[in-house]
C-alpha cells in the first residue's frame, strides 16, 4: 500500500505591529533631522548671499525683490530642493508623532480635550500649520531638537525619565518656540503673506502649551521673573496675575503627574 506524504505549508510569521511602528517612528524622526538640516544649510547659504539678489531698497521694504526665474531645469531643481526638504521634514513630524499618538490612544476613545491637552497632538497641529505656511528654518528647529532628544535617549523607555534627564534641552526647545512666535510677529508687522493669520493660530496652540506643558510653563515663568524689575508700576497687578496663572498651571501639572505615577 502506497504511503501518501502530506506536505503542509509553514504558517507565515506574523508581522510584529510594534516593529513596524518603531520603523515608521525612526524614519519620521530621521526625516525631520536630515531634511531639516539640509534646509538649514540652504537657508544659511541664502542668508549669506542675499546681497547678490537684494538691494538696500528691498532690505528696508521700500521696493519688492526682483523675481529670478531659473533658466535651466537644473537651476529649477536647485531652487525647488529646499522647499522639498522643508516639506519632507514636516512629513517626518507627522510620521513620528502620529505613531506616538496611535500608541497612546489605540485602545481608548479620547475626547478633544484629551487630545488637545497632550504636547504630542499640539505639535501635530503646529506641524500642520507649518506645512501650509511660509517656510523658514526657525519653524523646524523645535522639531529637530525634539528628534535629536528622542534619538539621544532611545535607550530610555519612559518619556518622563528622558525629560527629567534632558531638562536643559527641553528649555531650549521651549525658547525656540517663543522665538518662532517673535519671528511671526515681525513678519506680521512686515505684512509678509498671511503671517498675521498664522501667528493667531500659533498663539492659540501655544496657549495650550502654557496650560498643559510643564517645560513651557517653567520657561515662560523664567522670562517673566527676569522682567520683573522692568515692569512699570501701573502694570504690576497684571504682571502678578500672569505669574499667578503660571504658578497655578505648574501646580496642577505636578498634581496630575503625581496621580499618574502613584499606583492605585
């Protein structure tokens, strides 16, 4: 009697979703750092050579700068490359921060308050705003510093531990976000595009930062305390209210953090 051999196919190994998410997260932060650095080089080069394409009249906003159309496709690509790098850097933010948001809320049904109170979602909103506004290297610096922070503490699983060990860098990120607001304000005064509209939206998101982000609260409070002696006497009551607001939000953040770390 002939014996029939039954050949069974080996089951395919199931892909690890966490491994895929980690790859996307790494690619996102790498894009933000690499493409942001490329754009920064182009931005610096343009700043150093602006005198070739601008006159003193355009420098002081007396006349509009001339429009230089590229004559060859290589020059056209050269002019296009910085914008592509800028957009790719922002797309990297969407990839990395999107993975983090997915991991945080995958098994939950968050409300809008839950989302808006998280720094990660606030950063996604800012990145979305930068994607459709005028490109500048200052807008990328906070994201690039954050990506650098994540890569330098990649051995740490707890984000809170990494934050405590990189307090100075977190404050630098907070200062860079304030610088972005200042630059948008100057652009608004210079009537550059839709800078006023962008500034209003950015300040709306930064207000969320002041309410829910401990490092932003501490950084702004440092600036407020340094300016105490320069505040006119008639504005001291309003200045005191600002400090009380920051102290209140900081105390609430500490209480919330204590509740999260305390076991039930």
